[in-house]
């Protein structure tokens, strides 16, 4: 009975920590207002998850934008989590409750990585640092390219602007005079006139 109570308490603590991380609550308080705020935040998270799973591609939703587990292996682990948890629960039940099996080592084996807000923040900072290093390299490469002299054979001719001919101006003037009351059958003839 004591183990069940401890398990329930630890489950509650983990859920409250998850919720506190989601609402960015550094101090977890137990008053009625804080509980209502947590409940509202949990419902907001649930509705956001529902809307994310309604997307054609759920990974494009903003709630999943910086999640490291959104990869082929991560999604495979998440989808197999229920079955592996169910079999693990049956194994623990046989080992600890019914005592029909000898306890096996490796109970803390996880197939899903858990991330705290601080860990995700560190990963995000490393990505931005890598991006800034890459952009600095690209800028250095671009500056060295600007310093290199180009051969004179590569000089490209300047592009000139296309001028509208008098015939095209006459056709366009007819279009402006007609306004929006032009029949659809005239448009293909005007297009062929403009192309010639």
C-alpha cells in the first residue's frame, strides 16, 4: 500500500512539474488561484495538441517547432511507447505483486528521452550558435570571393529594360477604355496580338 501511495505522489509531482514548465511557473504554489491557472493552462495545452493533430502535417504546428524528438526514430519510439509500457507494466506486476518472476535488471530503461525546459533552451542556444558560426563562414567566403579579381572574359553584358512598342500601347489603350465590361471571347485575341 505504501508503494502505491509513493507512486501516486511521484506521479502527481511529475505532472505538476510538467505543467509548471509549460506555464513557465518557477515557484509551484498550491493556492486555489494557482491551481485554476494550471488547470486553464493544461486545457490550453490539450486544445493546442488537438489542433496540432488535426493539421495535415502535425510537425509544422508551432508547438512542435523546436522538439528534438521529431525525427523518424523519435516518432517510432513514441508510437511504440504504449505497447512497451504495457508489457513493462505486466512484467513489473508479475515481479513485484504476484512474485512469480525474479526481478530483472534494467528497470529504468527508457525508449523516450525526456527534456526539461533548461535542456531545450541549451539545445536551442547551441543551434543558434552553430547558425551564427555558419553565417560567419559564409560571409568570410563571400568576402574572399569579392577580393578575387574576375577574368575580363567573364564580363556580362548589361541587361536593358524592355520598352513597350506603339502597337502594344494601342492594344492596352483599348483594354483600359473597355474597363471591366469586355466579353471573355475578345481576351484570347488580344493575347495573341500582344504575343506577335
